[in-house]
């Protein structure tokens, strides 16, 4: 998972292919899965309930969360990759 990936939240219940979507806007400690955390900006309008639950003040951007709660929908394009 990297900055720019389109991801779907799958952390509450059985929301297979139904969870809200967002874009990874920042990450930390990507070299170790134990400490890897991401920040996601929700793309749904209005923002989903998870936006209030996973942010500090109900904003569109989450706090640092584990990427295990998200599935990658579309990988970000990086120059040099095809």
C-alpha cells in the first residue's frame, strides 16, 4: 500500500465491496507491517460515518490507522512503472 492508492474500508462487519472509499494521503513505517500506519482521505460525499469515528474532529482525513482495515481498489501510478 502506498500514497495515492484508492482503498476501500472493510473494518466494520461484513462490508465486502460495500465499505466507503478513500485515498491514502500519507504513510509511516511502511517497511514493517507491525508499525505501518496510513492516513486516508474519504472520497464519499457526504463523508461516511467512519470519517467521524476514525478522525480527530470528524474531518475527511483519518488519524493514523492500520492498513489492515483497508483493501486496495486501485494502485497509484508511479513514474517508471507500467
